[in-house]
């Protein structure tokens, strides 16, 4: 068969979009295959025309051509196999060898999968189980910590209630002097030792203990997170606050009221101690502030208040306007002074000079007394801060107040 005729006969089947079902349907229906496009120019190709004419032929003719085509293709394949049988045999041998190599690779991959599964069972599964146990232990530790702090909170809250009841019943005992006035003699060694060992009353000790209980309750309610360098499965977990527990929330109002009461008692003791230079009251007030964790703030507030008082007294002592008012009020009324009474004068005159001098000296004397009193207060406060020490670290309160 000529090559051109073969190409023309097989052009329909060599098309990339050839569909045997559609081709059979087109032959049975007597329609061209492939169907011509709707809009087609006059210059159609010869292959499309020949394919359309071939599809319009009779079914028996189409089947005959298909049979001849199949026989032709089979004969060509047979001739090609006969001509290239050595190359095909060599390719088949190489494929067989490659199949053996692939089989060995497949076997090695299977063994590798088995080894990986064994490693997973030996490492991954125990690690997952261990991680689950660690998480469970950590949660149990959190629960145990909450229970421990709750139990301690309830115990300390009851102790605080008892201390507040004792504080309400107790009264400050007056100092016992046995009816004898204090002598002006130099203190002996025994009195000096007694001065070093500050004696606190029962009421003051109760206030300090109550302050310590309040500080412990506050630390139990709001614990600080522990710093840990190891990596935990749940991450850095903060302790659970106790304010979400019903048995704890019912004690919160009483604790707040006790804090206010203890703070007022501390301020009263501090004020009375500075006013009367009573070291026992000062020591009790400072101990209470230390137990409440507010000692540096309290000392700073006291020093600032005394500094503001001294500053205001200095301004008042040298206030020329008020001195002029006092001087003119006490000055004798004369005709010359009546001429200057209509305007405010802040300078002494010949008439008001004695009154100015008197008023200024009175103010200076009061200023010196106030300065001496406040210096004594600061000295006494410093002395007590040096004597009082932390019971655990033995650090003087003065060092803590200066932080």
C-alpha cells in the first residue's frame, strides 16, 4: 500500500482526539467523523475531506478497512520485531535485571520500615506515655498546692479572727512608775540594757502578729510563680489563685476589714510613739509595717511628712506679710501710723520696729523648738530602726527602709 494512501486511511485514527465510540456511532448514523466545525472557510484541508468521505461509507466497507488495517499493523509489528529482536531481547534482559534490583530495594525498604516501627515503639511511644504521665503529675502537683494553700489559708484566717478578737478586748496598759518621778541622774548599765531591749505591750504584740497573719494570707491568695529552668510539658504554669475557691472568698471581706483596722492601729502607734518619743510604740509600729511588707514606704512617708512640716514652719517664721499684721495689730495708734494704715506694709517702721522684733523672735523661738522636736523624732526613729531586726535574716530595719 502506498504511503500516501496509508496516511490518508489512518489519519482519522492517528488524531489525538480520536474516540472509538463516537467513530462507531458516526459510521452507524452515516455522519462524517470528526464532525466539521460550524464556521469553516473554503480552504479546508484534504485530510478532513477524505476523513469525512470515509466516515460516510457503508458499514461493511468500514469494517473491511478496519480489518485490513489491523492486519497491516500486525504485519508491520511482526516485521519490526523480527528486525529488532536482538535489541528487544537485550532490553527484556535488562528489564529483568532491573526488576531484580527493584525487588531487593523493595525488600530493603520493607526492612527499613520494620526497623522504623521498632524504633517508634521503643522511643516515641514511651516518650508519649512519659509526657502524659508528666502532665498528669504536674496537674496533681497544682491540685495539691491549691489544697495545701487552701488549708493553710483557712487555718491562718481563723487565727486572724482570734487575734482580732483579742485586739478588741485588750487595752493599752499605762506605764508603771510606782508614783516616783524620773530622776535626772545618768542611766546605769542596767537601764541602758533595758533601753536597748525594747519592751512591747501585749496589745502591740497582738497587732504585730495580726499583721503577720494578714501578710501570709495575702501571699497565699496571690502566690508568685516559681522560676524553673527546665522545660515543662504545660509550659510555665502560674499557681492557681485562691480567690476562685468558695471556702476562701467568704474570708476575704473579714481580711480586708482586718487590714484596715491593723493599718489604723499601726498609724496611731507610730503617731503616738513619735509624739511621746515612746520607743516601744515605735518598735511595735515598725514591726507591724515590716510584717505587712510596707516598712520602706511607711518610713519614707514619715520622713516626707516631717520634712514638709519643717518647711512649712520655716516659711511661716519668715512670712513678712503675717509678721506685719501681728506688728501693726500690737502697735500703738498714732497720727503717723494712721496715715500708713490704709496700705499694707511689709517693712518695719520707726513706730512698729519693736513689735516686729518681738514677733520675729517669738517665731524664731517656735521654729527652733519645732526643728529640735522634729530632729529628736528623726533620731528616735533611726535609733529604733537600728535596734529592730528581722527575725529570720537578722537584717536591721534601717537597711530595709533604705532600699
